[in-house]
C-alpha cells in the first residue's frame, strides 16, 4: 500500500515539476480522443524525457514498453510513476510479436527509445516494424510531435543544438492514422510498402505541425533567441565571423539607413554576391519592408536592364568593390543610362547617422521584427532563361519558409552541421536552400562567392570543416576532378539539383571521396524544392519523392504512351505568388491552370513545371525531359534529354547539349553542341546502331566548342547553344 502511495506521490511531483519548469502544453487533444481504444503512439524522441512529457499531458495512463536492459536504471523511476511500464528483451526475435500482444491487452501503448532517429535507413526499418505491429494488432497509429524538449538539458542531440535549462515544451497529438494493407502482396513487400506509406504520413504531419505565420525576419529573430546572440551563424573565406548578435545589429542599423535612402520604393535591385555583406543587406532591406529583387549579373547587360524594367525598379543596391572585382563597370553604366540610381554599400556605411546606430542597436536588442504579413513578397527572383526571356518570379515569406520546413522534414540537420554555400544568391537554390535555410534554422554557413573555382572550393570545404554542400552536376563534376581525396572527408550531405546528375559524377564522388550524392529537383517558381531523395528513401535515376505539402497531377502528352507519365503540375505552400513578364511590367500573374476541370476546386494555384515526368508506384519522380525539349522528327516524338543521356555513354566527361533546329524535310532535326574534338556523326550513328537506338536520335549537326555555353547558375545554356547551331552551315 505504501509503495502504491509513494508511486502516486512521485507521479504527482514529476507532473507538477514538468508543467512548472517546461510549461508543458497539449495541442490536438481531439485527435487523441478520436483515435479510439487500441492506440499505438509513435514518436521520434528528441530527449530522454519525451515519454514523461507525453504521459504528463495525456488524460489517460499509457503503457510504456522499454528494453529490459534499462530496468534497473535510476532515471526509469519517474517513468514508472507516470506510466504502466513493461520491460521486454528488444534483442529477442519475438519482441515485435510481444509488442503486438501487449497492444491487444493494454489498449494504449508506446515504445521507449533511448535515442533520436535521424532520417536514415534505420528510421525506415523502425517505421516498417511499427506498421507491421499496427496491422497485426488492428491498432490505430497515433503520431505525437514534441517541440522544445530537444533543446533541454535532457536532449539526445547535445552535439547539434544549443541546450538550455528552461524551455517551453509543446506536445502536439497529430491526426490518427489507419493503414490499409494489400493482402494480395507477399508479407515482406506488404511490410515495406506500409513502412513507406507511414513514412510519407509522418513527413506530412511533421511538416504541417511545424508551420507558422512568420515572415523571414521574425523567424530569424526566433532562431537568434534559441541559439543565442554569440552563436557564430556565418563565416566567409577571409575568416570573418558573423554571430547572430552582430547580424541582428548590423541589419537593424543598415535597415534604418535603407529606410531613409529607399523611402517610397517597394522593390530594390539587389546586385551583390554570396557574402556576409549580401546577407546583412538582404535582411536589412526587409527591416524597412523593401523587397530585394535579386539580379543575375551573369545573364548579360540587356537581360539585367530588362529585369529592372519588368519589376519597375528605381534603385539598385550594390558594392564598389564587387563592381570592380566582377568587372561589371559596363553593366553599371548601362543601368545608369537606363535611369536607375546606383546605391553603394560603402557609401551607406560611411554616412550612417547617430540615429541609425542608436535605433538599430535598440531594435536588435529588443529583437523587434517588422509586421510584414507572411503572404507578402519576400524576394523577386528571375528565371534563368534556359529557354526564353527571363521572367520575374515573386516569392512570398510563406513560400520560402514553407519550403525551408519541407527541406528540414526530409533531412536531419542541426547546429553541429555547417553549410558550404558557394551558389549565387540570385539563384533560388542559392538563396532559399543554401543561404536562408541555414541562417533561419540555426545551422552555421560558410559563404564563398563563386562555385566555379573548382580547386579552391574543395580546399575551403575541408578547411572550414563543412558538412553540407549543394550544387549542380557541372560544379560537382569539377570538384571531383580537381579536389584532393580528403577534401570532403567531413561531408554528410551533398545535394545536386538544377540539372540532371550524370552517372560519371556519382561514381567519381563515390570512388574518390566515399560520398553518395543525393539528387533533388526544383524550380525557381517553387522556392525551389519540389522533390528530393533522402537518406531514408532514395532510388537511383530518380529525383526523389515530392516534398510534404505539395500536390501534383500529370497532364497527358500526345505521343508518349508510358503510364503515369506526363507534364508535371504542382500546387502547394511553396508555389510562387506569380509571374511578372517583360511584356506587361507591373502586372502580377498568379499561377493558374485555365484548362483545369476539377469538380471541387478551380485551377488557381497550379504551376506548370514544363517537365515531363514519370511517377512510380512508391512516389519516386523520374524526369523524362522538358515538354519544350522534345523534337518531332518524321512524326515521332524524340526526347532531347534521352538523346543527351545516350551521347554521354560515348563522352561521359564532356559537357554537351542537344537542341532542335528547323529542317525543311522532316520539320526538325537534332544539333549537338559539345566540348569534344572527336565528335562525329559517323561515330554517333555507329554507336547507336550497335546499341539498338533509333537512327532518328543521331544529330545531323555537330558544333564543337572549347567552352560549352553555361548560365550563371551552372545550367547548360540551350538558348545560346541553339544560336550556335543555327549559325552553322553544316
């Protein structure tokens, strides 16, 4: 009797302590009540006290299943006081069946794990086991998310987050999930598919639970508060370090100056490289609600002037040092001739007033962010122009932050990681994933202004002890060619996007660095991530599965008979506000499918990627090519991307591109632009014939170049390649 009274008193003390110290609150109680009697609680623990927190706020007592190796640990006593604890030998092959039996008997159970599971193949095995247990016991899966506990002193992620004694903890009960297995499948295949389905469900729920209505500055202020003002968030090649405190102070001081200089201007041209100064200036503009228009200084003078006119800019923010180093004097003069005011950071810094400094310091200390709505524009990007005139793409604060949350759901990263960012900020990949994601998520970032320095980037990656890098296939192939074998020894995540990853690049990284590359897919219009492989679920040749929170549908393409294949349309929180075109400056065109015939909704919000993709039964996306990158030769549709893949078998290291040009007899013919001196039509035709490839795929024109036409983003410039092909007489 005394023992029972002691357990009850201990339970009351523990519950009161948790609510007092961690201010534990419960959200989603209605989901718990809707789950029914037989419930299997699933949670990816971030701290050792997660079961205590769940048990403290749920209205009913739960059964906690723990490993028998933990039975005599002193810290299990509080858990026993709040739960009905059952110990099992987890190393036994019968442990899974025993858990299913306990679910039938005890009704509401949860398995205690003494570690956090990152998004790796190990997580997939755990989810497959959970799905099997739920199937055998006919139980409902109840996902529970805990926010805040991972930052407490009891955190499992002590090397990846800043831990504190007092944190606010929120326990969120997510909607219950019922898995519907396919009885006709073999048990192993059924278990794998149920695990994959549960993984998708968990990622979707995790993403939905993490959403907020902040703007980017509010999220920055929150991250600075969680990580601390002394946390070194950014660094550059000169080893200048920017802490959260110095970032807030500088951007607030600069923001007050921007308010005077750009008064009345909604958008300001942003002509700066990837640098600490660029980072400060980006957030400084937002402090006074000015929207940065990210100008692509590699796209040419005419394109930059056109972009400025499209979004009706009056001023362009740049740096004298950058103009000189990048040799942009002619572009600078062209902008002045077009009536634009050029404002230099050096001039602003030398003319700061006492009021700017005092007001900026106070604002940074109070962490006072502007109340810009999350639906407002956060950045104006410009499409790379691979197939036409660049268009202005308006991305909202919600677009960028939601895409950030989608990426963080797919990958497990933390303060122990460091992002190496050498992609330009005018590129959606460089701004959204490589710059804003680490700064807003409390991940250190090393900033370098150019991805084209193939010898320097690997060396700096090693010296900075970075763990994450993103790039294109072209850039990563260069790093593999010139880097030393140990340069990427710290690499944990290497993500490739913007162009198709070649097998030769993947093999080179695996052989030289021992690193597996992860391929993703995105677009400027989607902020930019659409799909990505993850360490937990990956498939060779695919660009991964769609990120959570994104809907898709496929539009049929005449001439393509493959099932589940068509032009990809997407709709979601990360899809842009709209386009602004050079033909109608100042007019915003929201994304919309005018031919949409759905009965429950209109076509508003749907974006046409222009890519023809195949989606398999497990949701992996395979890109077949762009709709515009198909040629019709002799009545047959020919994928230019497929022809490029076939040609890379002959020249795996060469940079090449295939374009369609007019043909008087067959309507169109193929032209190859390649950086290889031994390329001939005869060699290609012989190779295609020996491998059973249609002779229609053989390019009729070959343009040999020393340097392939590339855009500033690293993509192959198909517009430039087509011009070269059209100039050839052969």
